[in-house]
């Protein structure tokens, strides 16, 4: 979504509905990757960066437990 206001609303919904699931190990990582793939389909680099920045920290509990976890990004 190119519109930052609408994207913010959409990401608020993702956070409200998926926050706890993102921390559920392999299932959370799978959900994160599926949603990130959908965001990437929009071809809006700012949206991808915002999604990663906002939601990767929610995976923190899963890092190190699963070999296919997405790599951690330095800010």
C-alpha cells in the first residue's frame, strides 16, 4: 500500500490479530513470511521496510529455536 495512512491502519490490524501468533515458533515465522510475501507483492519498498521493522521484533522469542528463522536485521 503506497498510502502511509491506510498502510498504518492495515498494519495496526495485523499487529492486533497476529502479535501473539508471531511469537509461536515455527508457526509464527510461517505466518510472518506469508504476510511479508503479500506486502512484497505491492512493490512498495517503504511498506516492506515498515513491515519488517514493525513485526520482526515480535519474532524475537522464536529466533534461535528454528533453523529456518528469517535473519535478524540490524537497524
